[in-house]
């Protein structure tokens, strides 16, 4: 768990989750500043993700179909992101027209009968009377004095004409169905102009029953002459197919709630709200002047908005529930409805006078239309999301070339923030999984519609959504089931084969396994939504908890309604109903209808079921009443856990208990809060350390396998007591080593100072003053004095924490880590300097000993040559030698004396070098006691090549600098984020010292400050880049140092391998030449050869003895160099 919490991905996501939870719980959606903050955070994360997707996750261009699919996927994904970013921008503003509606209603009611007339257009195609009568009756019951109802029949039904005649409403039909609904409306517009010609027209679909106050609430908004149309939201009194089929009617909202309740108020703030086809009022003069309702698109509603906008008139949005309608009752109708909306939007985009191509539209109007168009153009993205894992498992084609860790760092944060933002900004009208299922169900069909529209945008027939049909049976839509079922099987098979196949999973496999799991959940939800569950045969029931009275033959009693419909009701059971037989008549009181005759249709644990049996007039009154009741059984806000329980139940799982769900939610929130606290307390943006680009050989290049190594002190390496004394003195008195020691202590002190910044500084300050003031003030720098011209005292004291930075983003922690790594580097540099000093003193001492051996040999050679020269001089005096022999002997002698002086100079210089290294004068006979070539050091074992990285102090110092540079990157990145500081003070202020800390004079203050430069012209970004380059340079330096270390060790080992046989050969040569010289001397004494022939053998021996000493010195120095190369302090295990 600790390793998981330590990962940057976990820390980032926990932080984002914490911020999202904080904003969801504390931010107010009504405040524009909160909408801007939450939206900006979401948008920034989405933009970061989009840049990463384009820059870091795309495949190479030579993968054929794989490259093509990845780019197609990205294009639709970016379309969805742009749509989301536009939504975030739009949702910053919103308009609430209810205050204007209140004022307008009051003004209209004050005019009494003198109000503008309104014609009500009820558009019908093939709806049954059971659907139509509710709308007609409710329309006639509208509370408005100047109102006429028109039924616009597009299928020429005589029974409907007769019904309208009985109801006293106007009826209009036309000979054909050209231009669908727009043509029907234009026919009504033409016919009504000759009869009622009201200046305002209220348009209702056949299944939308208006509330009584609808006209008064809407008409007042036309006081603004720019307003050409007033639109209200669509509410439904039945569950849409997804709500119903997933058994989430009371816990999940219909898909349109976000558009009506969230987006439309935001669009209205920009004067770009849309007409939605029903429950709107339009000015007759404007629509007539425009040539009637537009017929160029199958979506005449949004086309009407832009027709008016082009002429300078806006659609105003009134977000009140002023009508109730029937939602699509079949999943096929639901899908066809959205396909028609998609087709209509595309057609409008392609029209020459449309909002994209036509003149006369503002930029805002075009952008809002583009936003709606992108909604449909982004639908294929949902289909591609489901298809991508299938292509990966079966064709090896990946839409996403990234590791799970990279997605966790770049993809998961915006996803979590977007889900939280959507849930918050929609005020519980969006919910993960459910929202995606709603999108997915129609995504396939809408994608097909888009393709069809691109090929042939016009000429498609208008598909009317069927309403009021028999829905009493379960209907399986096999084509949809085949699509989603096949997709489900393919996803399950591909994911299972990868997870259970036994082969090691690649990062792509891991990412797609998670993707597949999410796609399976969405696919299962879509699959369940494609099975239409039966709906009750009776009228839709509206929950209603009103008290009532019941009269029966056995007496009268109290009861309470559970729900009510136009044809019956459910009442709470009681003793009164227990005495009745099923089918027995009774009367129930419905306020304000009065007493209604009814039959007892049945009894159950839910209560007593009644069937109304009133007159037609009573039924009309009842319908008018029922459809003014708000249908609270259909959710308008999400109840997340109840919706999740319904989804479980729909999938065949046992629905968890509500108490268990609440407990689980609390536990999840507690765990998440704990994780956030852990992360916030130790959040660090320092990137993980990268591995150096090094290839370590498995063996050294020379010789046989080397023994293992174990650490020993340098004293174990040095075997010469005199040399140990010199090294000990040097380690304590060498000036260069003191510099390294001081730098190491300095780095430790800097680290201690940087660590201190992690803790709050505590301070105390106090002031005492005596001053005279004037009415204009005083000269006192402290204050706390009256301005009355008197002389007074003032005392204050305060203690607390001042400007303590709360290190939420790890800037201080990264700085402390950087200081710690630099301190480690200083310690390692000091250790490396000590090791180098040991080596330098050892090599200087060995050189001194070798030079003394060479000097001793030169002295001996010079003495012999001097004796020989004297002998030859005496021989010449007696005629036994020529003058030439004397000169030759003197030449040899002087050459020997030259060598003597050279070696004396070298010995003196060696002593001076030791003086500097040791830090004091060494005795002049240093190095003379131990005979050459007796060893001064032990053999060393190099171990394995990889062990160098852990034991050479200069490499450890270089790696510590890499760690320091890495921490510097974290500090630079943290500087990009806000600096949050805390000041907490307590103290007292008084004019008397004795009462300074009394309760009345004590005070405290707490200040939380947030600082973030908005524009620094790239300074912080440049600092991050510079820190990253410093890290790259430090890593390159470390890699270079490692390569040098390998080379030095390998060279020393190679030299050791070759010096040994070299020494053996040289020793044998010296021994052979000693015999030659001995024989030559014997031959000279016996007169068999002259003096100079004998001296040639001596000179050759002397030269080879010098060479032997040089080789012995070279071997001894090479062992010291090997000691330094492997890091010092090591020997054979």
C-alpha cells in the first residue's frame, strides 16, 4: 500500500479526487466565481490531456490501418473534447427569467380581460384519443381570458373533427402531409389567421398537457420587443425507455434534463436558447413575416430559432415546469427520435441560409449552433470507445499507444474532474455509467444517420414518435440486442483470453483490460435498455398524498391517496375497505373535483385500488386536475446509490440494502479522505528517478575470474608502518582534504537549513511606547494610540507562526531532498578525496623508495668506476695503459656521477612532494629503512564490474548529484502551482502593561494566503526546463564517471596481468646478466679480455637493474591505482 501511495500517479489522482470532492461539497453552482473556478480546473486538465494525446500517444505513420484507426479515433475524441470545453465556457453564465415572468404575470393579471389573445396550436399526427384528450382538456382549462384552442390534424380523422366540435375547439386539416410538422403548423397559421388571428401562438405537441398558468407565465416576457419566441422545458409524466428498462424511474433522470435544465439557461444568457418544438409561444407577426415556420429541415424547432435570430429576434428561455408530456415509450422510438434530431441539425448546418453558411448571424449564435452540431458529431466517439478494445484483442490495432501509468497521470485526472464537474454543474442530473449508457444506446444509430446525412442530407422521411400504443408486453428488440450482445461477447472473449492466457501482459494489454472492463459494464447497461419492459395498462399514475373521505354502503371514513390517474386511484388500505367486496361501488372525494363514483377494483398490501366511474364532465375536471399534479415519481435529479441498486437489480444481481449502501459510501469517502490527507501531507512532484544508460560488463576484460571483494580499511591495504604514519598525518593535516571536509560540512548545514523550512517558525515580538499624538496622528511607528492630543502608553505582544508555507505540492520538501542529496554528495566527495590522498601518498612514498634504491645503486656504480679510473691512471703512469684508456675510464666515471646527481635530485623532490601531501616536513631519511623491493601494500580484489557503482565514492557522489537535480525538477514544477501560506498569531494589545494579557485585551488572528503569479512571461516554465536540463547533465556526468571508472579499473587489471610476466622476464634477464658480468670480470682478471670489454657487461647489467626497479615501481603503483579505481578499502573475501 505504501508503494502505491508513493507513486506520482496515485498522488496526482488522489489530489484531484480531493479537490473535486471539496468543490462538489463546498462550491455553489449559483455563484459565477465558483462555476469559473471548477470549470477552469476541468478545462485545464482536459487541455493537458488533449496535448498529451496528440504529442505522446499516436502511432508511427507506417502501420496502415492501425495508424488510420488511431487518427480517426483521435479526431472524434477531440471533437468530444472541444464540445466539452465549449460547454464549460457556456456554463459560466446563465439567465433566470423567473423574476421577469413574475412581473409580467402581475402586469397581465392587472389588465383583466384587456390582454392580448392567444391561439393554442395542438399538433397531432396519429395519436389516439386517450393521448389527445388530456392535452385538449388541459388546454381549454388554461387560466387566461383571451384564448382559443386549435387542433391541427395531419391525418384527416373524422372522429377527431367530431370530438373537437363537441369540445368547442377549432379543428384544422390539410389535404397532404408535405413538410411534416412545419407544414401542419403553417396550415394552422393560415387558417387561424382568417378566424381568430391571435397575435401570439402557443404550440403544443399532441401529448403535452399544459399547466393552467402557462400563458400568464410566458406572455409577460414579450415586453422585451427583441423577444420573438418564449420556450419552456419539456417534462415527462412517464419514464423514458432507459429509465423504465433499467428500473430507475425514481432515481435516474431522462437524458433531456441536462439540456433543458442546464444548457438552455446558459444559452439564454447569450441570447442563443433553442426552440424545442413544443410548449413555446411565438409572435404571429414575426413568424408570418418570415414566411411561416421553416420547412428546410426535419427539425423545424431549432430552425425557427435561427429564422428569428436572423431577423434580430431572440428565443427567451423560461425554466419552469409549465407542461407535462409523454416521453418515447419504446427504445426504438427513443433512438429514432435522436436520429431525427441529429439529421435535422446536420440539414440546418448545410442550408445556404443556415447559421453556419448564412449571413446575418452573430458570432455567438454561430458558436452555439456549432456547439449543438458537435454534440451529434461526437456521438461516433462512443461507438469507437466500444469498438477499440475489440480491434485491439482480435486485430492488434490500438487506438491508444500509452502505458497504464501514463494514462493514470494524464487521462484519469481529467476524467475524474469532468465527472465531478458534470455532476455538480448539472445539479445531480449527470451520473457516470448511466450518462454513458444513455449516449451509447443511440450512438450506433446516430453514427449511421451521420453517414447517411453526409451522403444524402435531404429527402429523408419524417419519422413521428409513436405515443399511447400498447406497451403491456415485454418486447425484445433483437437487432439492438444482436449488436450489443455481439459486442459484449467479443469484449468478454478478448479480455478473458488475454487475462487467462498465461502470457506476460504488455502495457497495452493492461490498459485495454481496464478499458474492456468499463466497456463491458456500459455494454451490459445498453443491452438491458434494449429490452422494453411492460408498462401498466392503466393510465400513468401520479403520486399524490392528499387526505380524502370515502363513502360506502357500510358507512363513511377517512383515507389517504397513494397515487391518482385519470381512470382510478390507489388509496391506503384500512378497515373500511376490508368490509367491501371487489367490484362494490363507493364514492371518493377528490379535491377540487368533488365526490366521484368509483368501484373497488382490488386490494393488496399497497392499498385499495379504485376505478373511477364518473360522468364525462367529472372526467374532464379530473383530467385537468391530475395533469396539474407534478409527477414526482419520475426523477428530475439523480439519486446515485438508488440508481446503482436499480442497475444491479436489472442485471440480475441482488440489490444491496440502502443502509449498506450508505455505510459503504461513508467508508469510501473516509478512505478517500485519508488518501488525500496522506498525499497532501507528502505530495511531491519530483519525477521518479530514471535508470542511467549504462551497460555493465559481466566480467573484467583481462585475466581469469576475479574473486569476490569485501570491505577493509586502508590500514589493511597499507602494510608499511612508516607509510601508515605518513597517511595518518596526511589525513589530518592535508590542506586540500580540509577544503573537501569544510565543503561537506557546509552542505550538511545547508541541508539542515532547508529541512527547517518544513516546520513552522515560531516567533515572538513585543513593543512598548510612549508618545504624544495630535488629531492628525502621531509619529509613532507602532500605532494603537488615541488621536486626542494626549500623551499615552501602548504595549503589545504577539507570538505565533508567520508566513509558514503549507507544502501541499512538495516545493519545500523537494528543496530539502535536494539539499540532502547535495549533502550526501559532499560526504562522498570527501570520502573520494581521502581515498585519492591515500593513493597519492602511497605512490609518492613508493616512488621515493624506488628512487632511493636507484640512488643507492648509482652510488655503488660510481664508487666502482672511480676505483677503476684510479687503477687505470696508475697503470698509465707505469706504461701499462694508454691515454685513451684513461679518457674512456674518466668518461664512464663522470656519466655515473651524472646519474648520482639525477637520483639525488629525484629523492629530494620526492621528499618535497611528500611534505605537501602530508602537510608537514617529513624526516630526510623517509623511505630508507625498508629495503627495496619489499612490498608496502597488499594485493586487492576488484570484485564484479557492477559493484563499482555501489563502492566508488566519486560515483556515489555523482549519483547523489543526479538525485539532487531530480529533486530540483520537482521543486521547479511545484513552483508552477499556488503557494499556500499560513499565519497564526496570538497576543495582546493594551495601554497598561499589567492588563496586557487579560482576556479583554487578548486577540488572535489566522490568515491563509494563496499566491500564484498568473503571467510571468515564461519564467517558471523556463526554470522547469533548466532544471530538467541540469538533471540531464548530471545524469550524463554520472554515466561518464561510471565509464571512466570502468576504464581505470580495467586498465589497472590489464597492467597487473601483463606486469607480472614482465617482471619475471626482467628478473631472469638481470640474473643472466649478473652471470655474464661475473664471467667477464674473471676473464679480465685472467687477462683474457680488456678492461673496457668487461665494463660493457657491467654497464648492461646496471641498465637492466635500473629497468627492473622501474618495473617494480610500476607494478607497486599500479596496485595502488587499482585500489583507487575500485573505490579503495576492499580486499579478497
